[in-house]
DNA sequence: AATGAATGAGTATTCATTCAT
DNA sequence: GATGAATGAATACTCATTCAT
C-alpha cells in the first residue's frame, strides 16, 4: 500500500556519508542532501526527525561495520593482527574522518542522536581496548622498538589511515604498503 | 583625537586562524570572529570586504611564514634537510590543515581572495618542488628503500605532520620523534 | 552611534500582547508580528532570541504591572479591597487571558523564557495568597454567604473578569457593576 | 471482504472536539487528530476534504445538540427556564468555547465549512432570541434588578458558563450552584 | 574610523494535502 | 475504501553584509 519510496534509508545514509566527508558537518545541509537524492527535501523527515539524527545514524552505521570487521580478526599473532586491523581501518577510513565531526553534533535537540553517539562512544572504547591489547602483546614479543613511547607508535599507526592514496592502489595492497612503512620505515 | 582603535588586522588574522582550525571553514562565522575580538562585527569590513578574503588572507600569511622557513633550510645533506623540513611543517602544522579548507572558498565573490589563493597555489608548487628535489637526492644517495614507490614515501612523510601530539612533546623533539619513526619504522 | 531603531522593545511587546490576545499562542507568528511593526522580521531577533522569549517577556511585563497595582491596594476593609482588586483585574484582564496560554510555551528551548515563567508563577502565588487573605477576612466578617463553598465564590469572582464589556462601559464603572453583580446577584 | 474499517465519522468529530478544546483552533492539527484515532492521516480525507470542514462540522454537531436541548425547555416560568438553560449550557460548555474559535476558520477554502458556519450563526441567533425572551419576561415579572442594564445581566449569566469547575461537582449541582450565585450574589 | 541597527537570503522543520498502490 | 509515501508552502531562525549616525 502507499506509494513507492523515492529513496531508501540506506541510500540516504550512503549519500550523507559521502557529503559529510566532502563538506564536513557544518557544510552538510539537508538541501544539499536532497539535491543528491531523488526526492524532495521534506521527504527526508519521513526517515529522521532532524539533521543531527541523520548524521549520528550515518556514523553509527559505519561504526557497526568497522566493529564487526575489527572484532572478527584472528589475534593469534599480534603483528599480523595489527596489519589486518590497519587494513580494516584503511578500507573504512571514512570512520576516522567522520568521527572527527562527531563533537559538532548538537545532542540537546535529539535523543536518538544522543543514543547513537553513546553507542559510538562505547564502540570506540572497545576498539581502543583491542588496539592496546595488540600493541602490548606486540611489545612483549619484542616486536616494537622501545626508544619511542608507545603512545607515539600508536598515534603514528592511527594517523597512517588518513594518508591519501594518490596512486589509487587497491585497498589490500595499500594497507600492506602502509603497514610496511610503519614497521620498517623509509630508510633503505 | 579619533575613535578608540579596535582590533588590528594582525589580531584579526590570528583569531581567524585559530577559529578556522577549531571550527573548519563552514563553522567559521564573522559573528564568532567578532565575539573573539575587541570590536564590533561591522568593523571587520574596514579591513576586508568579505569572509572569503579574510580566510584567504589568513592562509596566505601562514603560507608566507612556512615558505620563508622552508626555503631557508640548508639542503647540503638531503636527509638532514628533510628532517628540518618536517620540523618546519610540524611547527606550522596549521598550514596543512588550513589548506585542506582552501577548496571551499568561493572565489567568484572576491578577486582579492582569488589572488591570494593563486599565490598559495604557486607557493605550494614551490614547496613540492623542494620536497621532490630532496627526496630524489636522498634516494640517489641510497638513503631510501626502493621497494616502496616514492610517492608513497612522500605521502606518508607528509601525512605525519597531522599526527596528534597527545603527550604535548615540545615541537623540536616531536619533529625528531616523527622523523625517526618515518625513517626507522616501529619494529625493534 | 548606529542607525535609529525601527521599533522599540516596548512597541514590540505591546504588539505581541495585542496579537496573542487576538490569535492565541499558536496563532501568533513572528511574521504576523513583524507585519504589525515597522521593520523586518529578522530585526525582532535583535531583541529576543526566539518566539518563546517574546511571549514570556510579554506576559511577565503584564504580570509586573498587575502585581504592583494589586499590592498597592489598601486592605483595611476586605470587601472594599476585593472591589478594588476586581477593578485591577478587569483593567488588566489581558493578564488572565494571556496566562491561559502560558502552558503552551515550550520552555525547553529558552532559559530566558523559563526564568520569566518562573517569575510569573511566583507572582501568581503572591496574588492567590492576597486573594485568599481577603476572602477569609470577608468571610470572618460575615460578609459572604456560607451555603456556597468558598472555592466556588472565588471561582465565580475570578471568572467575572473575562465577561465581555459589550456596551464599552468605562473600566471603573464596569468594575463596579461586576462587583455589584457578584455581591448582590441578579434578583431584584 | 473489504479493507478493515478504520475510525467512524462520529469518532473523528468527537476527537476533534476534544482536541480543539484542548489546543485551540491553531493548535489543532490533522496529524494530532490522526494520532488519536485508529487510522491513517490520509483516511480523514474520506470524510472531509479539509481541516476547516472538520472543525466546522464539529461545531455544528455540538450546536445541534445544544439547540435541541435548549428548545425543549419548558418556558412557563422564565426563571426556572433560565436555570434549566444555564444547566444546558454548562453541560455543553464546549459550545461556548468552541464558538470562540469559529472566527478563525478560513471560510474562503471550503463551501461546506461556510454552510456549517452559517447554520451555526442562525442557531446562535435563535438561542439569543430565546434568551432575550426569557430575560424580558423575567424582568417583567419583577424577577430581575433594574439598577443593572439587562445586557450586563445577560453577559454575566453567559460568562458563568466558563467558570472552571475545580471541585468537579456533578453538572446538575454545578449548574444549580452557579445559578444561585447569579441570582443571589455572594453576600450573606 | 567605529559601530549599533537593519535586513534579505539561506537553511531547518512542520503540516495540510495529494498520489499511487 | 484505506493507507504509506511524497511534497510544496509556510514559519522559525541565522548570518553576511549594508546603512546611517
């Protein structure tokens, strides 16, 4: 019954992701969004009751995907696991960039957005715990140099994710390259 | 005696830099700016004729400083020069972040902004040329590994700049740490 | 310095009072308001930051006036005092009607509105205390019939205020008439 | 077998009455209405073609009921008749309150609404005639004081209807109480 | 030169009404 | 019939920019 949907919730969130990455949270407007979908601006309110909810839902969806992939990694060998983890983060590098905008969402307006952001926060903690666990085990295995503080090693590892892939190397290869750079450095 | 002097152009640009870094280009408003200065919002128009010009001028000023520092580096030893260059970029990491917003400036409105952005573009090229020169010489000196494409080495080098300095290590030390990570990698 | 105001805050609140009485809270729009003032709709935001604040401020202003008048009444003779009080309420019958709309103001949006409504609430209590005091003394003086519950006497007294003055009798006379009706009833 | 029956027209009008009394005409929305009924918002248009018609029909229905009751009153003794009339109006006090909103209905949109409002207007006149008739006879019988203009006596009588029944006294008793207040006044 | 005030254009959001299944 | 979905028009509010003192 009822008319056919002009766009699905999933299409809406996909486009939101794209546009927030492109324009940042403040540059993201519902007018912009509707112009990239096949329906009217007001139709968006059939799915979400305000801008905050849309972006929060979008972030949550990305986080869920990353969480699933990250927690599926075999952690037997910490160094291998870190490499795989880096690949996950590289594949979903949007997460890192999106989450940088999470602080701008005005939670006061929308409890649904607040709930989503809370979920994201918890998931973030889960991921940090996994990362710390792997780094500690890697260090115990004498796999990591000791002359550089662990937080710096981690920070650089994390920052690698956002390195622009200018040569458009396929994700798996790109992940491997970055990991090797991180592990072995640039010196011959 | 004239009216009391409100803020200076330099104060205006300093605050603009701070606020653009904090809120991004779209989150940066003249209202916000004037609230962080000692005069009225309309006084801003004594110095610049629109928002675009302000941000462009701000970017240009940062670029000029970086350019001076970068071109003053002694390039005798390419590896040393790269380390010093990284330090410059780390000290002025605002440049990298600001320039990420340059594309959002609507140049159609303002020729002054257009001119500034053009200058920035040229300077950017100049810096890229310097970087390529140093990298090539480093590679010729067999200083850099060959199994990773040069653009990747450069991309990772550049991306290091934005690594968040969570432990608040002083800039010179922070620069050295990052350079060592880049050179030597994380493996013990 | 600066331009001349196109309308004053007082004009704004006067017109708000008139329009809220005419159209009710839900029928009161800022567009409507601006159409009855000499400036643009957006100029209203120089004075108040949202619709809620405007209406709350308007109500508070009316309440302050009523409070001053009511507390200035000489309470030596309770019956006389009640008559004077009725006159006050009749002169400012807007208060009663406005306050009927107070519950519709969404306080969540605006702390200024919340503060004003709180003030109104306290003032309301003060007025009720005064009214109860006078009624009790009138009853002790055997001035009021005992076969009708006091709350009903009070309720009817209060409700008189809103009786439409169709013959446009001047306020003091109108107040006296109503008081006599209340006191003596309609029977000859 | 057809589709499941959603709400009936009568349910629709009952709920409309309740909601208009609760929220006023401007605060009454079809969305709100449908949320308080068992069907979809669009189903409302099976019964009425716009919002104006709904409210007008609702008012008419209440008016019809009041008219029937009022015209059934035995007018032998005008004073008794007035008491019974007051009871009718108190029982259906919604009428008075609803009719206060009638002026807000935009008749231009809907001829059906216009027709209903016209009916209401005529009925209103009928009731006023009845009221005037009874008042005049009561006055001729020397039942009403002469020192107060008849319109004021009528106005106060009518206004009694809206006195809030805070003690929740049953309608017949409440009507009697109000009538006695009106007749005899508050003085002991 | 400095600024308080005015404003128009732009975005967010709501809701009556219409479509199409 | 009944309804889920689409939508355009209307209002709330913000902010860059212009005026006038």
